[in-house]
């Protein structure tokens, strides 16, 4: 382009401008960014209004403004319009845009008035500001995705692009910001992923509002989102199965164990009460659980022998009715609280005395309800007895005889069986079997004497008892009942039974007839003692009967023969000397001994002094 055409273009531009001013009632219009330094030159009034700047002072040029402040002045030397004090668009116009200041430029000589319009341009000198620095919000953990939280928008005093353009939410897993809806009043914070109070109960978000300035400015608000609990968790036990051991002698009130369930919910939703779901009636009477602490304790008498383990289901329930379950197994340990029990399975309580050694007389069963070592039973009987106890099968024992028995010595035995278990301390029990030895006819009657000698005076009365024999038989009852009898024999050809009889029961021997010593002086008889057994046993004894003499016979004079009443005559010489033998009288006596001793005397004499007898 040529120099002239350039000039032409400039002139044309000016013309256009002038023309424009004419159209706007000869006003001049300027624009100035807010917040410029004072003395900032906005434009040249003299130039733009075609005024002679040298005459401005003379013409008393001045700028009028309706208001406290002036903001702009005219430099009377140069004709420039400049900023005289701080211009804050936001204070002047707020959100009004464009922000226009109206001045009147007045000159005198001649009077001239120009409207000057100054557009205050916004600069991004304000940050977006939220109504509060921090906001606290609550949302249920059960809120569905898409749920919205409304946040009051940030305000930016600047206008246009310098006002809030976007919102940015701090990085997080659950929320996004949505600025599309509710454009004028709220920003929506939208739930993108569902919440879980138990994982994170509080979410701290930072929402930034960013304006479109260059550089952009931003304002932030801290949003504390509190997640409200929903009873979405059931109580959970620390173990699915609790296993413990307990001694069967555990006292009432003994604590068995404490089980715990946890519920991550809050408040009542997390408060747990415990119950036992009794599976059978027996656990109901034995165990209880503390509703609050979960402590299981003993309330009944445990017995390992009844049940060696108990199983229960425990339920934990939270305040919202959600439940959790666990299994509880309580093993009951044995305590040696049961003595062995001896029972007699079979017993021969009467055994014959001739029972062979080794014969079985009893079968015993010994049981101990305890278990393990506590139930290991040993069993014994005294070794002094003719019996022994031997293990049979399992818990059975047999008692056998070890040697032959004799009822006549010992007719009953008390066999005390002692059973002792293996516990510590041991428990024992005993039982006494009374074993009767029954009789066998194994003893013959035995006479007290080997022989009996009986002295009987002659001339006895028939039927008098002359003696008694006695035999002993230690056997029982009829086996020991002795019957006496005489062994048939003859005395001088006469049956002995015609001399003597014997009382079969008493052994008393009677004379059947009167004896005559002079007939026979003695005889023997055999007495048999026989018991009543079957077959009977017997023994015999010899009874010697001696008949004693009685003086039952008068002497008999043999010489001189006393035949008739005739006198015997003896001749004696006259001169016979005194003491000479005259005659001999011979007499005999059938008796014996003293009874037969004879003495002679002269009973009657005519001349008593003349004869004597020796
Ligand atoms: C056995 O016991 C019974 C009853 O206690 C008693 O009468 C009897 O005399 C005892 N026998 C022995 C041999 O001790
Ligand atoms: C006597 O002995 C026989 C066997 O010799 C026996 O069978 C019987 O029972 C015994 N009598 C009594 C009463 O003991
Ligand atoms: C008497 O006893 C003896 C010996 O014990 C015996 O040999 C005899 O046969 C017995 N006599 C009678 C009659 O029983």
C-alpha cells in the first residue's frame, strides 16, 4: 500500500469514528480495565473531541460525575482522560454488565458539554466463593447410586468468563459432581458407587469452583459426608465353632467360655444379645448364656456318664433383628466319680463239700461308668480263702475253688470281692458273697470210746439201763444222725438180744433180763452206730459186759452132809488134848470173792467151852 493510500485510510477511519460519535450524541466512549493504577491514561479527550489542548485550562475544562468518587480526571495540559482512583467493577456494577460510568465533560467559552461513557471492563480479580467453607452432609449407606446431594453454588463477583465456569470434585470413589441440572442455585453431588459405612463412615470431599479467567481463579468448599448406618450387617461370630473341655465336676456357676460376635453396624444396629438355641432339653438345664456378655456358664450338674459332650447353637441378634449363629461343643471330661459296680451274674451259693478243686462257683461282672483310666478296674478276693478270682472275658471274672472243702471244718465262707478303679484317687467297692458248703455224708459215726466195759450187778431188774454208748457224726442232719443197734450174735447159744437191747436213738443199753453171775460172768456185744445218710456210713464198737457178783448164795455145808435132820456123830478119844482136831466142817458158797469167803462159828453147844471152831 502507498503512503498516500495509508493516510487516506487513517483519515477514513477517523471519519467513521467521528460519525459514530455523532450518532451517539457526540459522546465519547472509552473502556478501561478495572483495578488499573492511577494515572492510567484511558484516552485523549482533546484528540477525540477535536479540542485544542492548549486552550483547555482557559476553557475551564472539567469532568463531572454524579457520585462521591470521581474515578477519572482530565489532564488539562494534555487533554488525556486518566484514572484518578481505584475502579472496582464489582463494587460499581456488581453483576451488571456492561459496567458503564457516565461522565460529563464540560468546557466554557464557549460552553460545550460532552457525554463521556466509560466502560469498566472486568478483570478476573475475584475468586469463586462458596457460601460456607465447609458443609456437613449425611447420607444413608443404603442410598442408591444416582442419589444427589445439593451444594449451594459458588459465587464469583466477576462476570462473564471471569465468573464460575466449572466445578471440580476431588478424586474419590463414590461421588461425582453434576453441574448440568439446577444450573442457577445448586451443584449436585451424585452418588456414583454405593456406600458402606462399615468400610468408610466419613467421606471428605473438596469441591472447587473454577472461573474462566486467565489465569483462572478458584474457590473451594470442604464437604464432609457422613454415612448413616443401616442395619446391613448381621452379627458375626469370631469362630464358626467353639470347642472347649470341661470337667464333669464343674461347680454351678462355672464359666465355660465366652463367645463373641461383632456387628459392624452402629448403635442399636450393632448391639448384640446372645441366646442359646437349645437342641435338646438336657442342655437347657445345664448351660446358660449371658445375654450381653456371651459368657456361657454351668447351671446344672454335669455327668460325663450321661453325656460326654454337648452341642448347642448360639445365636447373636442385633437391635435390628439380624442374626448370626455359631456352634458350641462342650466336651465333658471324666472325673473319677463312680466307684466300680460289682454285680453277681451267677452264683452257686451252696456248694457240696466234695466239689472238685477248680470248680466254677460264681461269675462276676464289674463295671465302672467312668471312662479311660478311671474305669480300669482291678478285682480281687482274699488269698486266704480256698477260692480264686480270675479274669474271664472283658469285665467278667469267675471265682473257682482252689482246693477241697470240708463242711465239717468251715461250713460257710464270706468271700469279699474288692474292685478298685484306676483313678486318682482310686475308688473301690466291695461285695460279700456268702457261700454255704453243703453236706456230703463223708463222716462215719465215731464212738467216744474204742471199747466199752460195762459192769452189771447180777440180779438186776430186767429193763434197767446198764450203760450208754455214744457215737459222733459231724455230718449234717440225717447224714449226721446216728442210729444205734446191736450186732446180732449169740451168748452161750442164746441171741444177745435176749440179754440186752439198745435204744436206737440214745444209745442207752438196757438189760433185757436179770443176770446171774453164777451162770456167766461176762459177754461181749457189738454195737453199730449208723448214720441216716444214703448210703449210710457206720462203725462198730465192742461193749464188754461184766456181771458182778452179789451175795445171793448162802454157804452150803458139804460135810457133814446135811441130809435130813440127823445129827452127825463124831468120836473123840477121852483124853484128847485141848486143841486137837475133832472134825472138819466143809462148806462152799456159789458166790465169789468176799461173798464166798466163809467163816464158821458154833451157834449152839451143850458145853460151850469144850469145842471151838476155826
Ligand atoms: C458271714 O457273714 C454272715 C453275715 O454277716 C455272718 O452271719 C457269718 O457268720 C459270716 N461267716 C463267716 C464264716 O464269717
Ligand atoms: C447228706 O449227704 C448226701 C450225699 O452223701 C447229700 O446228697 C444230702 O444232701 C446230705 N443231706 C443233708 C441234709 O445235707
Ligand atoms: C465192725 O468193724 C470192723 C472194722 O471196722 C469191720 O471189719 C466189721 O465188718 C464190722 N462189723 C459189723 C458187724 O459191722
